[in-house]
């Protein structure tokens, strides 16, 4: 499963970013069967789950991002998104998308999000 993450960058506290993850080599029907998620890893920390969306659209969020982040998917475009609002320095990390499904799982290459104070 090949994924390509994009959309990271440098933003000030209180700002917003939208991450995107594409699955260019998956066909649409296969993409629809996958559970998808965003994870992040800050320096010196373990990778943690930020948000996930199941194949049938159920969403779950880490407590630290509830009310600020929104995960969504567009299966027709084979894309996963993470809208991040009210960002703070604690959100600084490399963000990875992940897909898990009937034909295995895979990770995107990571995109850096840096929030300045």
C-alpha cells in the first residue's frame, strides 16, 4: 500500500493547516475498504495516533486534538485529509498517514508540521 502525504508546513500558534494523503496506486473500490488514520511523532516521543476514520466513516480522535482536528476521506479521489485548526506548539511533529485493510497496510512518508509560539 503506497501513500503520499503532503500539506505540512510552518504556522503560528492559532493557525490552521490541512494535510492530504493520496493513494495513487490503489483502485477506488479497494481504497473504500480501508481504515485510514493520521499519526504523529515528535522528537524524542513515540508515534501516536491522532485520528482515524473507518471504511464506513466512523471517526475517532486523540483527546489532545478533539474539537480542533477533523479527519475526512474522499474515496472517489482516493484521498485522506486532516484539517487542523487552533494549532499550538505541542502539535509540532512529523505527521504520517496510514492505511489498513484486506490487502495489507502502509504508511506515507511523513510531512512536517511546525507550530511557532
